[in-house]
């Protein structure tokens, strides 16, 4: 089981690897889409600089393979370059769209789907959780193997969501979690280090953990920091 500390450590490495990918203003998203549609190579470079760390980190989290993450990163930006009109600003930010593309392509890699199916799968609207209707299995062994693969997809998806949440978390909440889970401060020490009241430190930790819980993981199991009692 991956702990809360593991997610935060991964986020520290992600932020160190490049500029943190925050949601951009809607106006920026629309302008970027227009520039990509005009075929501006400089726009692709700017998009890559902003989101490459996000894409590679998410792909690596799901695939646990550096070469595969590199390949997914190239495929995602290749798709964006060739299909800028596939982005719909009404459905969310460009950052969220890129993250969804990364998730879908990573799931396909886990299942061993042919790369040429990427565009068709995205257009068909594969479920966000990576599930599909499948087909008849060839026997008990194949059914077991398929279920194991689907469980791996579910675990990878939840872990990638948790990484995404930590990376997107407001700085005050993330700072509190880092002090508690990485530096092993209790809530009194966390409050002193942050220059806030003990009640505020508890509030930030509680909110941060609640955000992580939305990833459908159990990040607190066996990982409660010192001085906090049982996990929230």
C-alpha cells in the first residue's frame, strides 16, 4: 500500500523536474488551442514546457517504466499537435484534458493495446476509470489474467489521481502535509513551523487528507504521523 508520504515525495520530485503545471486561465487555454490549430510549432513547445512534467510523472506512476512513460509523453503531445480541435474548453481546462489523454494512453499501454488505436479510443470516449466492456474470455486462466490486469489498471489509476491531487493542492495544504508526513512533525510543530495556530494546522491537514481520499485510495493506512492519533 502506497502511503501519504510516498505521494508527497513523488510530488516533490515532480515539482523539481520542471515548472509545476497549474490550471491556466480559460483565455490562455483558448488562445493555445487556436495557435495549435494554426500549426505554430512555438505553441507546442510552450505547451510541452508547461505540461511535460505532469504527463511524464502521471504516465510513470501508472506504468512504473521510464521508457514507457517517455513513449506515452511523446504520444500525448503528438496527439495534441495533430488534434487540437479535440479539446473542448467547455469540458474543463487544457491541463485536465492533457491529464485525461495521459491516463487513457497509459491504460492502453498497460493493456497492450496497439498505439494506432489511440485516436479512435479517445473519440469513442473510453471510461475515465479505464474500464471497458471486454469480451468473452478463452477460459478460467484468461479470465483470471484479465481480472488481474483490470485490478492493476484500477490501482494505477487511483495512484495517478492521488499524485495529480497532491500536485494540484493549494500550497498551504501541501506544506502542512509535507511537514507532517515527510519531516514527521506533530501538529504542534507543524503549526510552529508554518506560523499558524494549532487549530489551523489541524484544519489544513484534515483538508489535505480529505482531498487525497477522493482518489479512491487508502493513503492513511498505517501512515498516521506522530502525535495525531488514529488516521482521520
